[in-house]
C-alpha cells in the first residue's frame, strides 16, 4: 500500500520521536511511505530549528520513497501528449538538458542537505518564497471572498468553465472564439505554460532561472510549440485528453475546491501537495478542511484517486503511529 502523510502527521512523528515505530509499521504492513518534495519545503518554513530538525529526521528515513516534483511529472504528461497529438513538436532524440540534474536535486541532494543542516535551506526558503507566498495568499483570499459573495458552489468541479468574453484581447484569446466556453483547468494550463514557455523566469530552489522550460526543452522543439498561438490554444482547450494529464487537471481543480473553505497562508501549499495524489493509495491528514476539499476533487476526477482519510491525533491522546496504523487498517 502506497501512503502519503500530510505535514501535520509528520510533525507529530518527528516531535514525538516515533520514526522507528513508523518504520516498523511500514515494514510489518508492507507500506510504501512516500515523501513529496513539497512536504519538505513546508517543513523548512518551521522557525523553531530543533522542531524543524526532528521533523526532517523523521522524513528522511532510507525506507521512504522520495517522489519527483509536481513540475517534473506535469511536464512529463505534456511531452507524452505532444508525442501523441503533435508529433512534430517532439524531438526524436532528447537533447542533453537540466531534467536529470533537477531530478537528482529534488529526489536526493535537497534531502541530504536538509538532514545535514537545515538552517541554510530554511533561510533560502524564506528568502525565495515569502514574497511569492504573500502574493499568492492575497490572490487566493480575494478569489475566495468573491466566491462567497456570489454564493458560488459548483456541484461538479470538473464542469466549471471559463468564457471567452468580448472584451478579451485577441492576443490573449489566440484562437479561442469569443462567447464560447472551455473547461477551467484547460484555460489555466494553457495560460500557465504559455507564460512559462514564452520566457518568464523566476528564482527557484534548484537554481536561478529554472522553469518549466528546463523540463520541456530537451524533449520538445519549443520554437515549434510556440510558432502558432492558435494551435497551442487548440492543443490545450480541445485536443489534450484530461485522463492523460491528471496532474495538470488536479492543479486547477484542487485549487478551486480549496477556495470553498477558509483561505490561509498554507492553502497554496495544500494545492501543491494535492498534485501528488496519483502517487499513493491512501492520503492521511489531520486538516479536516483539506480532506473535505480533496474528497470533493475525488468525486469528479477523471482518474482513480486514493482514499483520503481524516485522522485526529490530538483528540486520540495516543501516539501518532498508533493513529496512523488504525487509519490504515
């Protein structure tokens, strides 16, 4: 059984010092405990160094499976779809590029660095991400407020659409016909990747300027991808198969589901973690709001998603590993 634990559970395991108990449980139950890099980045935001190091120690067992980043697997989906429906975009032989180095960083080096001395990484996290997170929090809070003011709630999140308005400039629509509707996740994905591939660069963990381009360029001719803006729009709005692109679908739909609840500074991080749902059979969290949002997503997902279970370690009065074991029974 593949299991992902939310950060609140890793906090209990680390602070209690019950890492060995969790390892024993995993071995006896044949559990594959999986650790997304997004969980480590959230732990690095813990200001108390002693607490932070105890949690990181729990997360860096040699028994756990370290997952690739969501950007890595999102781009893998895009490359596969391009080969299927835009073969002229795809390189026959991948070029040397950054993916191997980036993957090594996210699945090995950053974990080793965190285990050895988390302080430099924690400082880097604050320096790179605090301003970004403030901006994201402001946008999410505004969007959530707008939803509440209109008493908005979709019965089926997968059917939420955007309309191409008369006021939208031609440069934005790029072939999307005014007055027509498109699924929200498709519009969002088109916009995100169009901006990234057109040269937008930002400071990131794996080095200055790493973007989606670094994951895609070795596999796709980006000049061909971007040559025809209307074809790029068709690729996203009509041609790609959502079943073949679950991470790209999840990024938008889970974000909408989270906006139906109170928005906090961790909401953006929760959305990031949701992209890893296809990597597990059971996802455990003590955050009831997060669990409810993910259960909403599961109801409409185009692919099978894991069991999403809420646990309450504090109310149980017991050891976190015992609560985890009971939730997985």
